[in-house]
C-alpha cells in the first residue's frame, strides 16, 4: 500500500462522525473527538457544563427577582411619597376652604344647605343675643381656631343718623341722643354678619358706653349684664339653594358640575333689644354673610 493511501486511511479513521459532530467539547481548544474514545471525559464535561449552566440560570433568576423586588419597592416608596405630599397639602380645617367649594350642585346638597341655613335662622330668632349664637355656631362648625370669640370690627365713615322710624322703635323724641354703630362681626378670619346698630346711650351704664366707644367688643357682649330681651320685627331669607315651590314640584334641579355660589348675604333680621321692664334701648339690622356656610357639607352615613 502506498504511503499516501496509509495516511488517507488514518485520516478517515480519526475524522469525527456525524453524531460526534453534534456534540461540542467543553475544552478551550474546541477540537473534535470521537465519542467512543473519550466517553468518560465527555460525560464528565457534560455534567460540569450542565451544573454550571444550572448555576448560571439560578443566579440569573435570583438577580431578576431581586431586581423586580427592588423595582416594586421603589414604586411603593414613590407612591407613598406622592400620597404623603397630597395629604400634607389638604386643608386640616374648614378655615382652609373657600365657601364656593363647600356645597355641590346636587339636589341632596341643596336640601342640606337649606336645612343648615334655616337651623341658623331658628337659632338666631330664638335667642336674645346674636353674638352668643354666633359664638356657638362658629365653635360647632370649626370656622376658627378653638376658643375664638366673636369680635366687632368697626366700619368708619358710614354713619346713618336715626330716622323717624328708628326713633319710634326706641321711644325717644327728636332731640334724644342716639349713637350709631356699624360693625362686622368676625370669628377668626371670617365675617359672619354685618350690623347696623342704633342705641340710646342714656339707657346703658358708663362702662358699657366706654367699651362700645373704645374697643372691638360686640354689642351683645357689652350689654349682656342687662339680661335684655329681643323682639324680632322681620326675618328675611335673602337666598335659597332651592327654587320657590320646590317642595310641591315633581322634580328637583338636576345635578350639575361645580359648587353652589351663594350671594354675599343670606339672611337679614330686624330687631329691637329691650330692658327687663320692656324699655327699648337698641334697634338692629343684621345681615348674615355666606361665611356662615363656610364648612364642608354634611356627609350622610349609609343606613
């Protein structure tokens, strides 16, 4: 046999078969070997490759879970931060909320607003002192910081001399001195009413007159020790959240977007204050502002 035939035969016997070509070695030289000759080595190599692949797979899964957990945690932290920021800017009391945003334009909210307004109206008409009634209203509805009391803010430059009608109400002649006092009654930052007050100084004590002339005390608080009575002359509802005849109508107003926008004044009372013996000493015209409704509308609980 020629030398070149021997070399060709040896080359053919050492060439990997088709089955062997399908299997890759793990060694770095990437040489091909017959399966039968290196079975043990190939098996050990495949076992090592499988173990390493499983380790890498587990590590990748672990890293992915860790990354997903970290991302989820980050999302929760961001969400909590945003919620905290939103809550921190929410008003804590009704004092932080403007009146037009309190009452929705729904039939239920309109009925509630009318009920609240008529409740205040009844309280004012059934008590001698509007000042003390507003003290309680302000505290009950948290319109000002706890402990706040009604104070009178004097309005200068709007004098209204007593006319004949006022003098008749006070049972005084044309020459009897009458003092006019125009005030806005405030609870905290809210003006709850504006009042025109004509009174006979001769029927008050010197201390009362001094306090009324020099301080921001309300009239009702200044003369409280007189144990006076109140005679209501008129009580007018200047605004209603429901149309006239709503109680006999088959349908209420349909809900709409936005909130109720009451006018500046909602109630007007005319009254006379009297001493225990029935002598009148003050005539009043009181106009109650929309700030008396400046709190969130009631939330009805489910039955």
